[in-house]
C-alpha cells in the first residue's frame, strides 16, 4: 500500500496506475476506520483494480459547536486497517493542502439541504460536497463507494455527480451493523457503556417501523413516525431530533409509505449525535 500526503504525489501515483490499465475505485473517509469503511473497501476491492482511500477530517463540514477537535484520529490504526483491507493507495492530505488561503468557491447543496441533517447542521452538506468534489477531481475515480447510513449525503452526492457531470459511477453499500443492530459509526466511540446500550433504541425503532409496514401493512407515514417515536421515547437517555419518512430521490416527506421510501432517525444520546435509516423493502434483513 502506498501512503501519500502530497497532492502531486497522489496524481502521479494515479497516473501510473492508469498507464498500466487499472480501473480506479475511491472510498472517501474521515478515518477512525471501522467495519463500515472496511465494507466499502471490500466492495471496491471486488469491483476495481486499484482501491484509493482518503482520510481527511474535513473542517468545512463541522459547525462551530460540533466535534471537529474531538473527532478521533487514530492514524496508526487507520493505516494498519487500510492495509489489511486491501487499499492500494491511502491519501492523507493536510488541511493546508486541501484549503489553501484565499479559497473563495464552495459547492452549494441547494434546497436538498433544507431538511433533516441539512436543517440540523447548517453548512454541513456544502462542506461535504466541496470536499468530495475536490477529492473526485484529485482521484478521478471510475467508481466511488459510499455507505447508505449517511443517506442524505448519498442523495446530495448523487445530485452533484449528475448536475456537475462527474464521469463517476456511485456504488451505495448497505449499512454495516453491530450484532445488536447499532449502525457502525466513528462517533460510537464517544458513547459510554450505558449510552451504548441506550443507542440500540435507534435500530429498534427502525425495525419496528419496517415490521409494521411489512407485517401489518401500515402505510400511513404519521403512524409509522409515531411508532418510531414511541420506541425511542421508551428508552431513557435518548433525545429525539427527528423521525421522518421520505421518498428516496430528494428525501421529501411522504404521507404514505411505498416500497423504496426511507425511514430516517436522528437522536442525541448524551452528547453524541446518531443518525440511521432503513429503506422500506420486502427483502433486506433490516436493522
Ligand atoms: O462520510 C464521510 O465520512 C464524509 O462525509 C466524507 C464523504 C468522507 C466527506 O468528508
């Protein structure tokens, strides 16, 4: 595995891979690698000849009161995990290289940013899209891999790729979960053992919503949201930010659930903010 911090070195390494005919797959991350990231790398490994992973804790996507400083940065463990996961090129840019002084242009997320995570975290998606666009230009992959867990991020990146004509195919990989259903997230590391137990209310609520639709044919979004809130509310220490049901393309709220609709939850457990979602379908195992 090549470990690279310099942008010119990255471009040279990718040129060399292209020259020998390799297809390029890209897994962008903020590090603190866990099974979810490694799942993306594993899917990439099967699809392309050269897997590029970036690790960059992107300051643009954190609000002033958010956890940019506290965000875990276990560099040695990340290098070892990327190596073990079959990554060919690990790109670790510095903030100065990514955002030289005098930076004036950013990508706006438009009205897809106005609800759910966009409403809770103003400016977050503009920061995500700006860094992802930059990384797409630097890596110029054939395929990029993202996790379903950040479903609004996926929706916005899909829209950016379409609207700005990036010649990149996107592969969305199902959420990887612990045995009790909790979605893997770098932020799970913030949870105390007691909070970790309480956090399982999130997949439990999504499971209840999915089961009500599948087994009892409940399609009324209001009823399903109320059910999700009831399950979350039964667990002390879980503060609900939103429980919503939306269509999959723009994540606009729906009143009746159909196959492909998405249930989304955001909560706070202690000081930790957790998000998760499930797609209403008949087949997948669910959370
Ligand atoms: O999903 C993430 O880890 C980040 O939002 C991403 C896509 C790497 C951009 O910083």
